C-alpha cells in the first residue's frame, strides 16, 4: 500500500517562501507522474475538489496552474522517492493544506501539510 507523507508547511508572511516535501513509500514511485494539490480553508465540504497546482511526469516535464506559474516549482528525486514543491512570492490566497498524489492513479491521501500566509 502506497503511503504519502507531506511536510514543510508553516506560517509565513506574504512574499515569503516554503519548501514542501512528500515522501512516497513503495518501489513504484518512478512509474507515476506526481502532483501537488491544495485545499483552501472553507473548501472541505463534501464534493469539493482539491486543486491541482503543479505536476511532474516521470521524465521531469512540469505543468502548473495559472495561479501559481512563475512562483511554484515542482521537482522530484526518483532515487529517494520524494517530490518537492518550492513555493515563493506567497500570497494570502495560497493559504491551504497541501497534498501530494499521483494524478493518474490517486492513492489514498496523506495528512497534508498546512501553509498559512499572513498579509
């Protein structure tokens, strides 16, 4: 069973940065595209989707939501089964719980890591 463990969140001021990390258990990590999702406060109602903000293919091709382009950078280390999200020039609207997952597979969600941006 694949487990996802996110870390690196915290409280930062607007304009600051965080580096989020996700460790993926199991030997299948390198087979999947990975992504970072986020769920903003107040959007936990049933049926509310988590927003995919960044994704990276097995080969390292990346894609970003328009709202984070130029500010977020996703990377992966296949040897260490980890995926990272460098988030910079943070805005209050980036406040959310951040999760990693494989967009094409959707493993069970981890606990996420909370990033809070103060204005």
